[in-house]
C-alpha cells in the first residue's frame, strides 16, 4: 500500500494537477449554487459567484485547448456541461 504524503506527491504535498484545479472551481460553483457544503459550512446561494467559477473553467478550457490529456479534456467538457445544466435549474 502506498501512503499519501508530501514525499510521494500525495494530498499533503501541496502539488495540484489540472484535474484538481478544475474540480476545485467546480466545487466552488456548486457551493455558490447552494448545491454543496464546504468544510461543514451550509450551502450558500450566490449565483454571480457560481457563474464566475464556471467562467474560470471555460477560460481554462480555451487557454489549454489542444494541450490537455484526453481524460482532462473529457473532464472539463463534462463539468462545463453539468454545471451549465445545474445553473439553469437553480436559476429558476
């Protein structure tokens, strides 16, 4: 079994990969849509901040076009799609 620590790039290493960055923006968007909790705090609805986080993901998609691994490209496309649908749902 491999331990996750700073020496082998585990979660305590401080390193972030592209997927982790995108998932962080996605989590923030969901939090501001009132759809997720963060560190035990109740969801907070702030749709302008949710939209801003989705726009960050779109910006990264544009700026990294043709430079992503296939799984990263699939992840970013799927997250944008899912977040757009959720935004429509919570905006009603």
